[in-house]
C-alpha cells in the first residue's frame, strides 16, 4: 500500500476532505443545466442556455493528439467563488455568472 493511499484511509484526512467539500461545493445542477439547455427559446442576458451548453460541448481538446477529440460536459456544480478561482488557476472550466451562480463544469474527454 502506498503512502498516499494510507493517507487517504486516515479518518482525520477524510474528515478534512469532507469538511472542505461541504464548505466549497454547494450543489450538483447537471440536470438543471441540461434542462435549461434543451429550451431553445429560453435565454438570459442575450445568451441562450442552449448556446452556452453546446459551446462547452464543442470545445476541442487541445491536450489530445487526436484532432477529433473534444470535451463533453459531464457534471455541473455550484461552487464558492474561492474554489472557482482555484479551479480556474488549474485550467478547469468555470462560469462565474450563470443566473448569478458560480458553476464548475466538469469535462470529460471524448475520442470519436
């Protein structure tokens, strides 16, 4: 068993991770974003949710050697602004104004 694995099994470590997630990750809104995106006539601030959702889906995957690879939005989470700043610094996709909410878009690489 590796040292990293042992650390993850430690009850104190698990409590700290749980506290962090409880404080910084508010709620999963994947179903809501998907539903809003499926309404072509619904828009907010001159941008339709469908365009927002499909713009995310059509982003090419620049980290892949496969020119046809792209990202797919796997999950959408309401998060704190502090966590959003940290995730953006790591290259994660975050939108800080979706109806006043900060949304982290968890992407999944797709290779056709």
